[in-house]
C-alpha cells in the first residue's frame, strides 16, 4: 500500500515518520514546505507523481485562539485544503483519512458526543474544521473522518510540554478543572490510522465502513487531573525535581479569545464496532512521551 501523509511536522504527522521506518507499506511523509495543501495544483502534481492508495491528512491550522483573527488562513488550510485533497484523491481513486476535532461540537452537553450528534462549533477553528469535514464527505466516498481531542506528544506544542515548562519555572500553577475530555496521544492517533489503513488495504472498498468516527483516550479526565498525572510522572522520571502546587480554577478564571468546550468527551464505540480499535490508554502513552522527552533533553 502506498500512503501519503500530509503535515508531517505536526504532532500526529511526525509519528508516521517512525512508523514508516518499520512498515511494509511505502510512505511519503511531507511537511508544509514540501506540500502546501492550500495549493490545489501542487496537490494534483504530488498525488499524480506518487499515486498513493491512501492519503492521511494531518495538515491543519491548530492555533485555536489565533484563528479568531486569522479566519482566511484557518479556512484555507482546514476547509479548502481538505477539500482539495479529497478531490485529488477522487481523481486517482485513493482513499483518505482526515483528522478532525471535538471542536466541531458546542461542548455544552452532559454526555460524551457520538458521531451523529448535532455539530455546533463556537469558534473559527471548530467551524473551519467542520467545513473541512463536509468538503471531504462531499467530494470523496472513500473517506474516514477521525475526530479526536486533547492531543499530546513529544513533538510540537501541547499541554504536556507546557506543563513541564511552567512546572520548571513556577512553584504554583492554576489549572482548569471544569473542562472534561480525554487526553489522546499523537502516537495513538497514528496507530489508529494505521489500523484503519490495514482494513482498507485488506478489504474490498464496498466492505469498508466509510464515514465519521471518534477516537480519544481513556479514561475521561479534566485538565487539572491530567496535570496531576503529568507532574507525578515527571518527578518519578527525573524531569522535574519537584511538582508545583496545583490550584484548581474555573474556566471563568482563565479566559481565552476562543471559547473552550466544557465537554470534549468523545464516544468511541462506533470505531470499536467497525474496526475493533479501542480508545487510547493515555496514562501509558504519557509515560512513553515523558521518557522520549527525557531522552531528547539528556
């Protein structure tokens, strides 16, 4: 199977570089300097040259707050870029896995979100990602849209690395307790995509359950609890001499330009049912990420 990965310098995209080294499949992992998905002509040239069987789109505009004032670029990448890729995949009969987000929902329900729950993004980031989902679904039948949340890894910017930096600088930290979700490792997302890719590779296209799925970590948590786990593990691994004192604060005490969902929990039963992929064990993945960070800092 020939697999093209976009956004190869992002958190999830970076994980495919390691996967590609030991894979039986042929990979081409491209960052934005090599493939700008806002450039339709460049996409067409790239896909017609490499002729992938599967495109995994990890390219995204993920600066949630910045997107509020950078609307055109957020839509260019998250919406139009995704649509360009889907159109090009259709032209060469390739399948596509498109990474999306919990931000397509309002985040104000009491239960974890199912795939068919009403979408109602509250900010530009979520709205642009939802537009990308719709473009992919409209232009390409052979698609998997994979929504995820609270992504962390050893590469790129994320909550884990922010906590480690602030923990080294401060004796006390305030962390939000009233936003519910599930930490999800970038490695886990990449492994989920590869498990789906194996199904696509080994089944007739008519036997693949194409459509939208949710994949996130387990168990559900909140940012305060996640921070506690991060600092406990970081001290054990010697990344920090001691953990800062954590103070539980409300979202109102930590205002941001873009509203954060109170509920980012995603229900993942559909993915288990159709692909036999379980939620990500984020606690074990966190330890692996911290070990990788410690090796990089050594």
